């Protein structure tokens, strides 16, 4: 099963090792310094500098934009899905869940947006995907508003302390083969 591990910055090394991740996307403000876990090779680490904001023109803050989303899509399409992809931001609540949705739809575009977003909510009661990233991802992936609408349906997540990593299955898990005796 292809999985994406979403984590806060404070847990990236632990999550990379625990889940065997070899590739990572970091969505961090430019001034936030951190170290890439040793199990992630530099050429398979995408660092995107952005703040967790929904509007451009907010002082010196960097809003997510089309360039960021294009890089998420391109990086994800080159992801070796033999191991989970680790995506993180500062708290693992807004930017990284939004990027996880974009990544999942990049590699599995046939799936229903609502089903994917419900899996996100089941995996994390805290996730509140960044609205700007979701909107841009919806546009760039040709979702015609379905991703935006699905995220709106699940609403804001519960208050979080930034210590709740989770795993998102890229596709709906398939149940084992079974038969029902109707007679």
C-alpha cells in the first residue's frame, strides 16, 4: 500500500526511520533551520520555503504559490512508491496535510476527492489543510473544485499541539476477498 507519512518538524527523523521513508518534502518558513534525517538522501529531499498563510501580500511572509505546488507535483511523480513519502511542516497540521492531498492526487488521479479527504480526516482529527495550497493544487491538477469542496466538508481539525504524526494511504485500502452467504 502506497503511503504518505505526515509529521511535525520535531518528529521527522523518528518517522523517517520508523516508516522506512527515503524521500521527503519540507514546507518550512525560510528562517526555520533544521537538519534533514540521514536516511533521506539530499537529492530526494524537496525543500519549499513558504509560510502557513492563505493570502499574498502579508508583510515579509511567503504565501504558497503555483511554483511550490508544481514542485510538489513533479517531485511526487518521481517518487519511488516502494517506500512511504515523508511530508512535514512546522506542526504537521496545515501545509503538510495539504501537500499530502496534492501528492496523493498527483500519483493516483483517478480517485475521488471526498474519499481521499475522508481518509485524511480519519488518519488525523487535527489536520486543517492550508486553503491556499489546496486551491492551487485543485486548479493545477484539474480537480474542478472537487478537492476544495471536499476539504471544506471536513472543516477545521481539532486543536493540535504539533505532536501528532499520521499516515495517509494514497488509495482506498481494498478489503480482503470474502463472500457473503445469502441463502
